[in-house]
C-alpha cells in the first residue's frame, strides 16, 4: 500500500459556530445560518458567498429529531448558496467530521477550490426518551437495542471493562468532568459554561433562598458523589459523566492552499486526515479501546508526517467521560491504562503538557451530534490562531488535532491541523 499524502494542500480560511444549548424557538436552519454568518465574519479578507462551490453537511438525524429530511439543500437555501451542490453526510456523531473529510477530498480532486463544510443538529424539541430512541439507531438495532442497551449503557460497559483491567475508579471519570467544566466556563458558546464549583455554589444559594437544608459538600468530588445532585445513569456513569442533549451548528470554509492567502492572513492548513470503521460493540473482543480511532489516527499521523508527541492541543470525542480517557490512549498520547492516570495528575489540563478539550469538550460545550466534529475544528482554529481568549493554550500551538467518533466507535475520523 502506497503512502497517502495531501498533495495539493487544503486550508481552513474561516470558521464559525452558533451557541450550543437548548433553543426551543429555533430550527436547525436558523442555527446553521448563525454558524454560517459567524464563519463569514471570521474570514480575514472577506468572502463572497457566490464564490463557494459546494456544501458538505454533517447531520445525523434531522429526519427523526425534526421530521425534516433532505437537509443539505435546505441549509444551502437558507444560507443563500443555491444552486451549488449540497450533500448531506450521515455517520452518527461523526457526521460533520466525515463531512470535513469529504470536503478535503473534493478540493484535493481538483473539482473545487472553495468548499463550505457544515454540521447541524436540533435535538432538544423531543422529550428525553425519544432522543434516547433516536440516538439508539446509531447502534446495532438487531442485536444491541433489543437487549436493553442505550448509549449510556454502552459506555458504562466500556468504563466497567476499563476500570476492571487498569484500576481506574469513578473518581478518575469525575476528574475529566471537573476539568472540562473548568474549560467550558471560559467558553461563551458552551451549553454548560459553568465550573462544577460554580454549580455547587448556585445550588447552595438556591437552597438558602428557599429555606431548604443547605448541602454541606466539601469539594467537587463530594458533590459528584451525591446521588441527588449527580444521580447514577448507568454504573459507573453518573449524570455529570454524560454529555448533554444539545442544539447547535458549525461551519468551516476550506480553500485550496494556493488560494488560501486570498482569503486569510493566517490560514490553518490541514495536513493529515484518517478515517476507519469497526464492528458494533457487541462483536468486539476488547471494550477498553476503539480500534477505528487507532487506525484513523495512524493514517492521519502518517499523512501529516508527525507523531502523537508532536500534537500540542487536541479536541477529542468525550460524549462520556470514559470516552476521553480511552481517546487519549487510542491517539497515542498515553500508553494503554495510563489515560486515567494522566487526567488525575493534571497532564490534560489547559495549562498542562497535553491540553485536551480546551473548549470544554462535548461534556461542557455541548453535543449537537451532527455539529460536534466541526465544533472541535472551530476550537482548534481559534487555538492555532491565538484567538481562544481566556482558554488560550500558552505559546500558541502550531499543531492541533480533532478526534470525532460515531456510535460506540463504529466510525472514527481524525484530522491534524498546522499553523505555518
């Protein structure tokens, strides 16, 4: 098999994101227009939308969440982009990460020079049980769902297997949530832009105001062990181990590298891309790793000519806290069984040697599933351009990575970005 390299060159010249959260008054088209407008404002030298040649849209299930199919052309219409070709990409929670890869390949093929990649999901208008049912369609509905599994159950099984093999504890998982909420508290677009300590303080103040018994939590871990404040969802995962149900959109503008200076003073180049697949969870011999993510990262590192040790900031798919720990091992940042030790020791904190999920991750920023992959790209774009504000990694990183997973890892896509 010959080495795969990005020959022509592709760069991100604009990036936008809506607020992530719950917006009952908005439809997915409204959220996408917000992200598209934000992207346009980010292009240093401006962009005429008429120059955009194609749209690739990541969307998991507007059909079930909103009763709306044929989503890509609708987004093109509302963004004022018709009659360009618009294509919807569905790969569960990896939909927009895979859409990005399709946009890259479209430029590499020479067919297009300027491509818009979008991601959108509108989830919160359904009651929780119907959201759970919709997300369950990303699993194996013949073998897994009839057995009673939901996605918290899947990742709880992975967490249980990981803890049994390596000695991690529920507190290891809690450390991920505490870190990511601290980062999310610095992100004005995060759904939960609040640190765990601030949530505790707000609950104490509310109890005092209403004359209820005042909780006497000693620290964040004490709070997270409280069954009333943080109920068990599927052992060992509690509420604060789970990403929220979210609405949101993101938009990324890609240009052929030779044309990028026409749009941006500081384009961010995509130097590596990898994608892989795996069997459903019930057919795997090992629940403590995601082999598709391992394969996708190897492809991306080889294409970029870098190693895991070269990556300076990463956004990984933390749909549940255990997922972040496993991801850091799958990506080669830590040896198997050492990801939980790294988070406990603070190595993955924003100011640590291996910053992970500076945006707050899916856990705090939010997880509108069709937009989550591009939401990661938005953060890496900001970090590599030195525009992340209070959550900026010191020294302005040169190399960043995104890791986007669909389902329980049946799909994984990894991208590597470079500031030159």
